C-alpha cells in the first residue's frame, strides 16, 4: 500500500515537474468555482468546498495509490450531504464524514479495494444518472431566481415549490445562468485547452458586478469568504450521535470508495498505468478524516478533474499537490474577489456538471446493452430519484451481485472518462 508519490519521486525530473506544475494550476482553475458551487448546493458554506479541495486534495495526492488522481468535493455527494445537514446539522455532517474516513481506512487496511470489481456498471451508472438529475433540478432555484423561503430536499417536492413560485422568477438571473452555460459549452468545444468554466463564471459574474444587476452573489448571500484555513476542531460527538450517524457515514464511505476507485481506473486507461486500490482507499480515508477537522465536506477522487489533469500534462501526484496549494494561495490572496461570483452562474456550472455526469454520449451504448443491464440501471435510477439513497444503493448492489453470481463470466465493472 505504498503511496504512488514515493514511487514516482524516485525517477522524478525537471521536465516532469514543469508538466505537473502547469497541470496542477490548470486543474485548480477548474476546481475553484466547482468546489464553491458544490458546497453551496450541498447546503454548506462556500468556504467548506475550498477547504475540502485543499485538505482533501492534498491528502489524496500525498497518500493515494494513483499517479494522477485529483481529490476534492464532487457532485455525487451533493444529495447525501444536503440530506445529512438538513437532518443532523453541519456538525452532524462533519462527524459523519470523519466516521466515513475511519471506515475507509479500515477498508484499505483490510484490502477491500478489489471489491469494486463486484459492483456491475449499470448500478453505478443508474445511481450516477439519478444524482445528476437531482443536482440539475436542485439548481433551478438559483438559475431562475424565484423567491422561495426554504427549498425542499426531496425531488418530488422541489418541482412543485418552483412552480408555486413561478411568478417571482428573476429574468436577469436566468440570462446570467443560461449565459454561463452557453459560454462553458462553447469554450469547451472551440477552445478546449482554456479553463472554460472559470472564464465563463468570471465573465458573467463581472457583468453582474459592473452593471449592478439584481442578482444574488456569494457575498450578498454568505458574506466574505475566509482568507485562509480555519483552526483544527473535532466535531462534538457521543455514542448516541455516532449511532444515529452511522448509516450516513456508511453511505459517504461507499460513495467515496466507489467514485475514487472508478476515477483511478479511468486514469489508468488514460496514462497506461496501474493504481493501487488499497492505498487509494487508505488515502480517501485520511482525506475524509482530515477534511472535517478543518470544516470541510466529504472528499473523493474526481473523475472529470482527474481527466483534466491528465489532459493538461500531469503525470505524478505532484500535480495534485500543486492543485491544492494553488487553491490555498488563491484563498489567501483573492478571497474577496470570490464574493462577486454570481449564484446563477454557479448554478449553470453545476447543471453542466450534472450533464457531464450523466455521460449522454453513452446512451446509444446503454440502449444496446442486455435487458438485464438496462433493467438494473432503470431500477437503481428510479430508486435514487424517488427513494432513500441508502435503499437505492442497497437494492441496486444486491440485484447487481445476484446477476454477477448468475453470470460469473462477466468482466469487471468499468467506466469511461466524461467528454
């Protein structure tokens, strides 16, 4: 379970260092607005996303089993984190995340990393697509700007709440949000080497600030962001608190383990490498123990950011370390500027993220899959949307394992990087 950092440093060179530094800064530019947006969508303060990107990202790169994995907050956690905060408060989330980190460390020490091969791809895809739909719908409030005192957490209640507030929609917010979406897609298509997301967010947010448009910003809603990391603090705990948070901790640990290992598999295919799954689980555990101690939310390997790292030239964990340090330096030097980020623009970014998570280019392949695979995907997708996430994961995994036992010759689960 030796970290890949130690392996790669044995043959490190100036050429590799320059490539890693460029890639690390590039990924930081992508991760910065996304980390803020994910934290806000999760019901946490914007600073929690930045702390997670710094602390979680640093831990994943220092101790992980992948050469190019980038860690931080991801969209897959939004629904889980939002639900935990609504039910148990932010302190409850911190404790649940810390407990999840301990579970992941135990999983790594018990060499549970290979269990990823037992979970069929339709289960993971159905869950991911369901989460993507929930993320997109949950962002309609900030995209449309209606007046709603308190947004419901459940999908079945979000749409009626939005419909009831349809007369208070803010056309200016809609223009800013749609403009951000169009810019992100346009820059990705025509100038893919530029950090399209941060350029789009910066331009639309600058328009809001310079024209004094009636649109919510991070500052108007949350105040100034901190210009550094907070002091370490252990979240309050008791035996009763641990017992009631254990189901949430198990879900967080499951998601973190699955997403990080899938991301590592994707990275292997892109660079022709081989990750160490147990070291990766151990690193994810350390990241999720450290992140809540600084007030961060759950962290895991981020597939899209990892792919961005590889495409930008990153080849060792040094790129991930540079990514984390760059975000920290931006927090220290330019925290007030982040307050100008427009909420509809961040909502647009998350809607694009949800679209990428659903991997629409793979729908023809999914429709041609065996009937059993399609049914498993649909069942997991439906349960994710309309049931408890714990039930969705449990039922989907159980059905998937039952299929695997009946068809032992099937290849392991796999995934492909989002376009």
